[in-house]
């Protein structure tokens, strides 16, 4: 995730802190200082750090459960609204996704139980209302907030864990795509309800509502792409008309190529036609500013570029785009020569065409189901 700082690794997973989280801590510290002085400021900061340690534990509940099903976890990012663990993929077996989703809230419940049994915390709903008060017991507040996090995350709306639990339960009775559509629709309804409540009570709910709505829409979009690309040969869906760059070419030549095409990503190939790197628009502009127009493309390109054989499926190429966070995947023949490109933009265009088909109609390898 951009604008985030890597602060270390836990069990092989990078832990990142988004810049907005650091600003949020600064705001909490300043607000507490203004209302209660330095002692309140340091106590408020300590409570927020403990709270987000619980959020990290929540995310690692997901991470360790996902690893049990062979899903790797590159990183987790702390945000002002919580944590986001980036899994390379979500298990599509309903019971596996159910266990991965429920693991996070169970960690919060376990933390609350430990605080009650070992630290003597007392659970009271008033602790939630006094969560910002330095006069309330920190242990009591921490136990109450952990239970609140467990309940809040079980709301049946993406990206909360409850949305994934709901999808897992629905997917056991219907298709994965249909289950996602229903879960996303419910999530969007929850978002509207939160936004409406925010107009009368807490404006923060409006921000959460926007986040939930966009996340639900994004989840439905990603699942629709995976369903559309399943079983489709990458050779019939790849982009075949594109400009390439030579590693020895100057950056100013690449600029001319950029201006004469509508491409945003340019594969860099060697003399044998094999892809050795990728140079995007942003990388090209950065190289022009930092290295100058006489720099070589080889010095500005990103390498290596993800590759996939032309006999593979589009679903595999799309998974590579996600897992590698790559702007493009190079399609190669048996000799390793570049024959096509798959980008997020081309996949999105294919999805729009697929959704525009009348029910029961066929276009190339795609057929629009009669029931959607």
C-alpha cells in the first residue's frame, strides 16, 4: 500500500504503518494534551498503541489461519480505521473462508477474556462511552473495546469479517459469484444505513459508510472478473498490438513512444524478443526527471516482469496481477518470446463487454448466463 512505512516483520509478514495512522496518533496526542495536560496525552497515546496492537493480533489471526490453507501473507498495514492484512488470495472453499474470516474476531474475544481473567478487567458498556477518558481504567477500556471490535467486525458487510462469513455461508448453498453478489448488496445496504445514522449522530459513521460501500463494490467486481476469466485461454484475451522498448534505447525515445501511443505500460524486450522488464508512464516520468533524457531504458525499467505461457488461462494471469501487484503480465510462447500483454485495464474492458452481453448470448469464449 502506498504512503506506508515498513516497521518490521512478524513471522515472515511485513508490518507497515500508513502515514495517516501516524498523523492520527499525533492528533490523539495533541487533543489529549489540550484537554488533560501531558499526563493525559501520554496515557491516551499508550492506550491507542495498545489498541492497535490488538488490531495487529486480530489481523494475524486471519494470517495464521490463511497460512494453514496454503495462502501466503506478504504484509499487514495499520490504518486509522484498523488493520488490513493482504492475503495473496482468499480461499474459495466456503468452510476455509469461514474459518479465516472468523479467526480475527475470535482473537479479540480471547484478548478480552485474558484481560478479565488475568488482569482483573471489568466489562461494562460505560467503558465504551468513556474510551477517551483518562480517568477510566485502561484495562477495562481495552477489554471493552476488544469485545466491541469483535462485534463490529461481524457486521455482514465487506470488508468486515462478517461480510466474508456471510459469503461463506451463502456459498455453501449457491455459487461463489452469486454469494458474493448477495453479500456485497447487503454490505452496500449496511453502508447506506451507517451513512444515514452518521447524519444524525456521529459524522465518523459517514466516513465508515463510504469505506464499506466502496469495499463491497470492489469485492463484487473482483469476484466477477475471476468468474469471467475462469477457463478462458489467455491467448484469446491478451493485447497483441502494443509498442515495445529496447533496453539500450534512450529515455527520450521512450517519451516519443509514449506520446505516439495510448499505452501506459511498455514491455522491454531483448534482441531475441524475450521480456526483461517493464517501463510504465510514472516510471518514465520519474526517470526523465531524475536521470535525464539520455539515460537508458534499462536503468529506468522495473524487472523482472511477470510472465505467463500463452496456453494458460486468463484466470491465472489475473491472479498474477493481484499477487504480484504488477501493472501488466507478459504472455510468452514456448521459446519465451513476448506475444501479448494482459493488464488490469484490458481485464476490466473484458468484464464490461461480458456484462453487456444479452443473457444467453455468446461472444468469443464468453457466454452470458441466462440467470445472473
